[in-house]
């Protein structure tokens, strides 16, 4: 019963959040602030992870190709498809669920327990929409850019570290990247990214917004936000893959 | 004037407010006193609709509030100013931005008019020098004063203060008390103050309501509270050594 109660509360929260901003000027200001806070600030970690994951993917694929009948360009092809289909949209989104999700939940949780959200409500501000809507829309807007950057860096990392390890040549790797390319994979990745961005921000905001108690409870809310958004993200990944690729 | 009519509020089956009826008068500082757990904060949160009452009604100058729609509540709340126990200032904004916030959100004032109004409000609470500081850079007393400046920025009709003196030294407490009383009289607003500070009671208690076990136990003013024969009120008033000594001294006279 508790699951249905929480689910109902979550949908009511979404209804509260998706209402017309009371002041557009302030909404845009907050939207661009969140693009920087949730998106641009996440760029360094995404760049590092993408480069090294691309590198590891390439080297592992190359070392596992032992048959002389499999051409070496298959390394580039496997790296590309792994990055496009799963690594960039799903794994990077999971990392963002940890980084961005905990930040949103703890920020809103602290605002709740220090009565800042109550202060907004008493002023007549729709606090849900005021605080959460710019975060959700900013993540939906900026995350696809982050994922596209991650895709490029993952493939670049594969090429650079593949060359350094001597497991593949530039020509073979680049040929593999271009071989049998399915443009829909990029659309599929970006659609997943948008759905994940919504889930990460809305679930984390939900747990932060309804935090109760003190610093300890804010920590618990933050942990819950990351755990639940990660699980639901993986579930959504399965459903979207089933719907779009089957 | 705020009329509270037979309100009750329970949490998990535990009755916190039990059939409370009160009137908070305009132009007066109305104090709600009582020990910890007596229901003061719940009453205040019901007054501003942060909690929904289980039974009864709250009327603001005859306008029904507790049973109105969310949109109507939001409209009426624009007439509210509230000073929270911890100040509830926005951490990410400077003192100036905190005070300007309600004006930027809900007034049609120009930038220069907002600037003038913020300066006036900060001047009113003697905080003009701290306008560029963040809440983390100012003291507890200053935070309370910023909260008061923010609360009065939109010329509220109703001012709510939840334990405005908690955590403050006696001298700063008196400054805050006097400020609340001056603002109440100057703007002829209805002010409700939650407190368990007896100094505040004697300083600004133009109307005092004593809550005990979620019920209204006693009602009077700062003069009558020292003379009441209500045992629970006496226990509360004369709990401190200082007031016991004052009582003994006055009895000797």
C-alpha cells in the first residue's frame, strides 16, 4: 500500500511542478542557472569517464577477438555501438543520477528542514513549480548535449588508447566506426537521455521536497533519491529498449 | 482581525489542537504562549495553512481561509508576512535579495522603486550596512531582523512570528520585541507571536493567549497575567527563579 501511496504523492507532486511559472523572468534566470549547475558543472566528470570507458571498451574488445576470421575493424564497430546504445545514454545517466540527484535532493531537503520552502509558500509562491520546474527542464535540455559529448569522447578515447596499446590501427578503427552505421541509434540514445533526465530530476526533487526532520533525514532522502532514481532509470532503460529496438 | 473557530488538528491519531477558538485583534501584538508541545507552532501553521485543520474554520477579516481553494489561499497569503524561528532566509541570496524577493515576485514596482523599498525596510530594522552579506555571514539576531524586513516588504495585513527570540541574548530579544510592536502599531496590522519567553510577554503582550494540552487555557494581557489565579498559567509564568523572586518581593510590599 505504501508503494501506491508514494506513487500517488509523486504524481500529485508532478502536477504541482508542471504549472505555469508565476514570473517568467525569474524562471528563465533560474533555468540558465540550473543548466550551469546541473549540466556544465557535470562536464568534467563526464569527459573523464567517457574517455577511459571508451579506452577500456576498445582494449577489451580487441583482446577478446581471437579468431582470424573477425576483422579488426570490428573493434571500432563494437566500441561505437556499445557507446551509442548503452554506455553514453545509460551509464552516464546513472552517474548523473548520483551526482545531480543527490545534489537536488539535499538542496531541496535542506530548504525544507530550514523552512525556506514554507517561507516561499507563505509568500504565495508555488514552491514546487518555482524550485523544481527549472531543474527538470534544464536537465531535459542540457543532458542530450552532455551525452553527445560523451559519445564523441568515448569513441575518441577508444581510438587514442587503442593506438597507444597497439591493438588497432587508426584506419581500421575509423572504418569500424563508420561501418554499418544506423542513425536511429543516436535518436534512440537521445530519447532515452531525455526520459532519464526527467526521471533523475523529478524523483530526486520529490525525495528532497518532502524531506522531514533534520540533517540526518536530509541525508537519508538524498540516498533514497539516488537509489530510487537509479533503479527506475534501469527499469525505464529496459522498457524503452524493448519498445524501440525490438 | 483573525477569527479562529473551533479548530482541531491531529497527527497520527494524537490530538494536538482540540476545539480551539480565538480572536487575534488588529493593531495589537497577540501573543500565544505555552510550554513545549502545547500546540503553539501547530496553531500558527494552521493559521497560515501550512497544515490543514481537521475541523473548524479560520476567518481573515471575515474571509474564509482554511476551507478555500489552493489558489484563493495563495492570493490571501500575499497579505501575510512571517518570521520563522530560524529566519528561513534564502541561503543563496544576499540580505538585499532576500528582502527584494517578495517585491520582485508580487509587486508591479520598478527596479528603482524596489531598491527604495528594500532600503526603507532594511533601514527600518537597522540593517542597511549588511545588505550585501549572505545569511551565513550574519548573526542570529541580524537574521531575525532581515526576516522581519522581508516580512514587512509587501506591507502585510497579518504578521506571524514563530518564536522570534529563540536563541537570542536578552538585549537583542528586546530589540526584536520592540520592533515587532512598533511595526504592528505603525501599520495597524494583526500580529501573532508565538513565544515562551516571559520577557517578551511583559514587553509586548497586548493580548495573551495561553495554550495548554492543545486547548486555550487562559486569555488576558501583560498586566493580568501576573495576577491571575489560574494554576497552570502561574506555573508557566513563575517557572523561573527571577519571576519567583519578583513575586516574593511584590508580596512583601
